[in-house]
């Protein structure tokens, strides 16, 4: 039995739903927080989401589990606007992309969950924004995972890395993967940059839980004043392959009516985890329609793109590597060649 509730009060806030991988039964948990008094005094509405973690499984040392069905939904980023123009919904299916990333970095199960959530979260924050804009999301925590970083473009490309891909701390008391412990306490930094901008925009907020989704929702609320519901899910099967991965971002515009908020509350209540919906065969469009319910726009409304990991093409890498070598300077390069006989350059994102 699952419960999903959207609540409103007097301060701007956002809601987060982070689906954990586990081999145990469903467990409901409530994520909530309070904002500084300055924010509370603005008299704006807040939404809070409480949700269960999903029932997934992971095979690794000290873990026994049941198999998870592999999602067959193609990778896609889909965005839809409500019929009253008060809500936007972005839904992502990214199993192949996350599997590619985990294979490149050789991540342990907990590190896979963290990296996958980070990649999808960065895509949610960047997709369909201004052309050529990039969004960099960095979790600087003190957990054994080390720094987690993901860089996404408005066109759907994303790449990421973690300092310690072998991070796999003991399970939480409720039997879930302990992504929060792997990430640890620290800050979330988001940098938005564009070639036409004189300088990038940078926002930083404290890490709330380390579970990624709640932390990104906190960032959007505090740094960009965006009311939202944000969900991330990664499911790992018995062979430690990615069975499904995805997420959603529901953004409510400031002028949204009471009727719209009530409808969203109804739609979010009882919603399954996004990773489970993808494993059940629902497409991003169908998930978006479910989130909007009676607010759904006509069938022809929506934007879609295919997300990819990278860019890691040879041509792109060659340009980046030459730029990195040029930054060393001629004397430094000659010194390295003299000592080592060659210079080897590796992209920490592409591996």
C-alpha cells in the first residue's frame, strides 16, 4: 500500500520523491522541512510530498533479492504543459543511458543508484531550456562516494562521475540502499552557463538527505524559488544491471489556481514510484498524463527528445584534450614527455 500526498502551507517549497533500491517490503516515509523565517514571511504557498520508497532489488555482496523486470521503454525526455498553462511536467526514461554510465565507471550498486539519480536529476533541470545552455550539478558530500557531478545540456546530453565508484555502505535499517550515507553531509551546487552570458549563474544549498531528489527539490525551492514535485528512481536487477531509471519534475507556476493545486494533489496521491511505472510499461507521455490528470493538454501537446550520455565522441574528446594540454604550457609538456616518454590524457566522465 502506497500513499503520496501533496500538501500546501504558507511558504514556498518543493516536494521530493526519491526511490530507493531495496529487497524488503514497501515502507512509507515522509520527507519534510522548514524554510528560514524570511521565506515564511512571503506568504506564498508550499507543497510537500510524502511518498514510499519503491520495492526494488539489488544483487551484491551481503544482499539476496528477487529479480526485477527489465524496462523496455526507450530512453526519452518528454515535456508537457497543462491545458490551463499553470503547470509543466517533464518525465524521463533513461535506463540505457544510466546503464551506459554505470558500465563506464564500474559502479557498485549504491554508487550506481547515486550516479543514476544524479544524471536524471541534471537532465530534469536542464532539458528544453535555452539552446546551448548547460547545467552542472555537483554534490560535495563527506560520504564515501566522494563528489558526485553531472553535466547536462538543454538538448539532452548528460555525463557524470563519482570520486569513489566502489562506494557501497551498509544498508539502512529499513533494508534500503543507503545513498544518503554514501553522499553524506555537505552542499549541492548548481551552475547554469550559456555562451552568450557574461558569467554563469551559481546556486548552492545544503544537502538535506543525500538521497538526491530531495536535495535537488530543496535547491529549486530555495535558490530558484520554484514550487515543484521531483521524483527519481533507479532499479537494479539480480545481475546488478539497471532494470529501469527515470524521473519526473512537476513545476507549478506562481499564478496557479487553488483548483490546479487541488487537482495535482489528487493525481499525486497513490502514485507508484516512477521506476515501477517504467517497468510496468508506461511511457513518459503516459506518466505525464497521469500526473496532470484532468489538466492534461490535447494529444498533440508536448515536446520530446532522446537523451544520450556524453558527448564522448572522438572528435569532441580530441578538441577537449588539446585544450587541456594547451593549458599546461610548452615547458610543462616537454618536462612530462622527458620524464614519462609520453602524455596520457583520460576523460574522467567518458572513461
